[in-house]
C-alpha cells in the first residue's frame, strides 16, 4: 500500500512554498526531507513551510524541519514557517524550534 503524500511544493518567482498536511511522523518523514531538499534546488530566495493543514508532527518531523532550515541557511536561502495550528505551534514552542526558525503569520 502506497502512503498518502504529506507534502506539496509550489514555486513562485523567488519563493518556494512547501505545504505539510495531515500527520508527519516516522512513517512518512522521508517525504518531508525529500521535499525540502527539492525546494532548495535552484536556490530560491526563501522557502516557506506552510503548516496550516498539518494536524500533528513528531520529533522526527521536527528534525526534518531543522534539517531543511540548516541546509537553507548553509545555502544562503531564507527559511520560514507559517500558519501552524494551535497544537502544532505548541509543539514548535516546547521543542525550541521557534528559537532558531522564524515563524511568520
């Protein structure tokens, strides 16, 4: 059985938007890593990770976000998170991710 996609990617000028949806966990975190790596191709000015449709993220998903952030930073590409649900926002705060990754509304 093929797993449900949890990522999508849109390019618009110098901004790439990665949308996460559903639940990101150990079962599908590789999709997130691959999508974030694809987002870096072509060296956009900014990568925005849209979390509006994300209902849950575990520690492996948080690790994938940090992976994306570190690779973007190393390439001189901006990296921002946007529109998390209250539950996902709380996970981001408690994990310390928002101490290093910018959240825009």
